[in-house]
C-alpha cells in the first residue's frame, strides 16, 4: 500500500471530457497528493487540451485525431501567455495515441495511476496498456472492461483496477463492511433518467434534446443517452459482475431518483450497507486516484440539517428492457457484451442524427445481439471482429 503522504503521478486519458476535466480539478485541490504527468484526448478540443497541458505541465500529450502541429502551436501560445518561455511536452498523434500515453514512462518510470476517462470501447487498448505498465487503473471507461471481459480481468493483478463509476465506487466502499463470503447481493441504484415513470408508449416521440436533459448528472452525449435508455445501467450491471465476482443473478437494479445513495451491498445477515453523498463525480474520481485512501474535501457531504427524503422504486423492465438485455448478453459471455455495446453506440449515433426513434435504439441492440453467433475464444482480435460485425449489422438494420 502506498503511503498517502507520497505524491502520485497520474496519467489522464480523455482529459477534455467530463471525467477528465473533473479529474484535473481533483488534482488541483490536492497538489501534495497528485501530479499530472501525461494527458490524452480525442482531439475535438485542441484549445482546451493545450491549456490543460500548460496548466498541469504534463510531460506527454496525445491526440487521437487532429493536427499535431496545430496542437504544438496552441501549447506554445498558451505557455507564452502564462509567462513560460520553454515548455515542449512529448506529443503523440493517431488512433493509438491514448494507448501510447497509457503506457508512457518518464524519467521517474511509469505513472502510479492511469485514469481511463475515454468513452466507448475504443478504451480497450489503453486499458490493457495501462495494466501492462503496472499502474493502478482508475477505470471510468466501463466499456473496455465489458467488451474485454475475462481478457481485461486476466491482465490485472488483484486490486489493480479501481472503479470510478459512482455506483461501483460505492460498492467498493460498502464491501469494506464485510468479508467476501458474507456478501449476498449487490444493489445498483439508477436515477431513472429523464423519462422515469413513462410507459413504453409514451417514449415513442422522445427527441434527442429531451434524451440529453438528464435530471442529475452532466455527462457526454453517449453516456447521457445511455442513461435515458438505461443501457448505461445494463453496462454497469455487467461491470459489477466482472469487477466484484458476484453472480449476475445476485445483482439488482433499483430506481432512486435523488441519486444520493449511489449503490448498496446486502450481506448474509440481512444488513444493507449504502454509500451516500450528493451527486458529484469528483468524489469517486478522487477515491480512484487515491485508493485505498480518501482525499479530504474532495466533495461536499450531505447536509443533515436540512429535511430530505430518499425514495426507491422498482425498475420498469417493459418500458426499459436494456438492463435485462444486458444481463442476458453477459450470461452468454464470449463476445456478446461487445456486440451489445457496439450496436448500441451505432444506434445512439443514428438517433442523434435523426435517423431512428428513441425506442429503436434498444430494439436495434436486441436484434443485433440475437443474430450474433459468439466466438470460441476471447481475444483482442475476436472482440474487434465482433464489434466490426455488430456495427455493420446495426447499420444494415438502421438503414432498413
């Protein structure tokens, strides 16, 4: 266990996204605990990435797409505006930039922690690279674990993966209350998204703008849409199964609109331990960077001087079938979860392009998963092949 007094070096993948920007806030709030040594981003916001690089003095910066010379110029300009005469980080560009950054090693050696905040299954290769480097993997990119399954789990040493999703961070905290053999069930909470309480019939004419109007969390387009369809909760169910080794049948989902209780663990004696805090991703991010130690004042606690009420409701599986669909895909194993995720990513893009309706997202996923034949063995190649097939098949169905 690392001494919490020691400063940890941190690599942030997906630094310009919601998780990445909040991670930099956490580092800024605890400079004695953390320092950023490398950053990567998709390349859609080079200006912000340049500012982040100068602000953190990152030694390496990567972009998946975009002009590396433009990035170099923006970094130089941002440095000059801060009165810094010479700052030239090592730059990586191309589809494998985040993978190279994840494995980056500076003069002091590999980083202590790699935070994977990339959205989507493109995070698989960076996840495997981070694990191979020996760093602790603070995992916000749930898709890489879900599509990689046993491949990712087998590449990790015990305790090397620390969850950053608020639900899985909550479970990890609750599990400290008992021994593994005393765990009976995991209970994942879901806000219910913007359409909680609506019937399937009432969801026919949902617009992309409505789907992005999440009542609790401020997230990217794909994750926010997944929260509206509850695909995100299906992915989290698979992730909980893989992270904690609990049977799929022993993981429940319950709707909790206030999003204060982030998840719970039920023990064999009937006790239920819950983790509660106001919705703020900086808390699980800080815990992911500092695990197993907490970072003081990472987020504000609940205000117990104010009257409040927490409610819990059963999930309407008829209106939101994504959770059951994800559970079935996980039971089939192999490349089925990868197909589930890839088909969903394509359907979400089609929805926001105005090509299909809201209900068509999960219906498309279900149809593609039902046609999949699986793979005899799980490897990076078989996962990539299954994803390519799923995306192609989803496009064919969407076109019709």
